[in-house]
C-alpha cells in the first residue's frame, strides 16, 4: 500500500514535490484508496505519474538492461540550465505486510548518487542500507548476509541500483520492496485497441486464475451498458487467443476491433482492475477518462472506494480533465476532499503539485464549480477574443 511518492527534477517537475496518500480526515485509514490529479493540458500531470513509472523501471531493469556505458536514462527539467547538474530524486513510502518501508534514490545523468532503504517495524526506524556514490553501508540486521553483500557492492555499477543487484541474489530483507515494484504497482501504458493479444491473454488469465473472474468480468461489462450479451475466447490453429463478442443475435459475432473506443477502453481497464483489486495492488492510469463516459469513470472509482469491493486495500492513482468527477453523480460524492490533487505550471514552466486540502474546503462545497472558476488554479487561461483573432485575422 502506497503512503506517498516524492520526486524532483524529473521532466517538468523541477522542485521536489510529494504526492501523499495519507488521509487528511479519517486517521484510521492507513492510506487513501484513490487519488485523482487534475490540471490543464501540458501542466505536467502525466509527468508525476511518469516519475513513479521511471522509478519502477529503474528498480527492475537498471542492473540487467541499462547499458554500462550509457549512464542513467533520466530526463531532468530542461528549462533551467542548472538542472543538469542537480540530481533527480525518487522516493516511495510503502506499507508492506503492515510494516512501513521507505526506499529512494537520487541520480545524475551519469550515475546513482544516493540510495537508501529503511523499514519501521514497531514504528522504529531500521536502516537496511545506505549508499553514497559507489559505497554502501548496511544496518545491523543485514549482518547475516555479510558474505554476499560485499560481493554485491562490487558488482553494482555506477548507473545501477543496489536494490536491483541485490534482488538477483534474493537478499531476504530487501525482497519485499523489490517485489512491490515488480508486481505491486501496475502502470497502464497501452493505448486502446493497440494490444488486443495482450488484453485477450489477460482475460484468459482471469478465467484461469479466478473461478469467479469470468462472471465478474462479464457482469462489469454488462453493467457498463455497452450492449454486449456474450464474451468468448477463441483459439486459432496456431493457438493465438482472440476475443469474440455478441450483441443480442448469437449468430452475429464481433471482434475487439469492431467494438467502440469506449468499450475497448472499459475492457482494457477491467482486466487490470480485477487483478489489482484481487491482489491489493496499486494501479496507475494516465487520462483515465479517455474514451470513457463520466458515469463509467465514477463507477470505476467507486469500486476502489467501497471497502466491500476493495477489501484488500488496492489503490487507484489517475490523472483526468473531467471536472464532473469533483461533484456528485448518481447521488453520490465521487471523490473525497483529500483524494483530489492539482498540477499547475508556473511562469518558469515548472510543474507544481498541491492538494485540494490546502484550500481547506468545507463539506458539501461545490468543488467542481470552484475549480472551473479558477479558485484552485490548475485550469487553462482561455481568452475567447484570442481564439477569434487567431481565425479572423489570418
């Protein structure tokens, strides 16, 4: 369960900013199930999520896949020449099996400059390792692995994370956070309709791994009112799996490419959501409302907010332009006040991340109207006269 994510000097995020998932009002919750990030086009919303995706990639791939001579493939803030000389920073605070883990690293374009991992059993800080440049020091709880740790330190290239190296030897105290990055965080990268074989395999996995998965998947498709009456998997002669749909007439079959963008987007999300909710993972989605009706997005958010459908504490972090999510739909509040964040670029082109709670919103406040009116910032400044002149004067 993710408690917070901090990043700095990454793409348009120049200064360090922290996305907190700690509840502002219900202190009994260990972390919020949903975070929505709003902002204008090109404000940097996607760059916040990209930072978490980059961090995950670094943990999983820096040792095995990053070229030893190519440095670190970071993207620092480009509108400040001095940013090239400053490190980029990435930190997560995660709850794993009721134990808090804080892992982070700082990196230049050439090498990892710092890296650390702390745990907090019984709420007391325990150092597992701290790295400065090429030197790694270890906490006392790591002493039983001394024979391996020295070798692993020597194997760690300047542009590789020590965690990535140590995971190859399955150093027990380090594996929970590595496994969290490997399978506990899912980033939706694909565009709708471009990866039908992947979607088909995920549907097959749900049907094979979850006895009730097939029924749940179809029930959610039916609940979306997209007109599908039946969903089937069909194997070709070369064992490729494809999806087949019917809409009322059982003899009229349709493939995924025949369905609307909205149906494909909903199905693509569903196969991920069912797995995430079942395992209690974190799902990161950029532009969740792309090709989805606002009511569908509302229902999807509701699956994560409802403890009965999300009993394992799965989390959904997404960006959106859909201001209607700030209001009420179907008679219910879509997002709680502490589940809303904004991103806005300043005059220097740097993205600033801040929560709705900074404005101390009252219960029942018309957040949607105030947001569109500019009370919280993070909206585009659009001049009707400028639009008209752009067309009229050419």
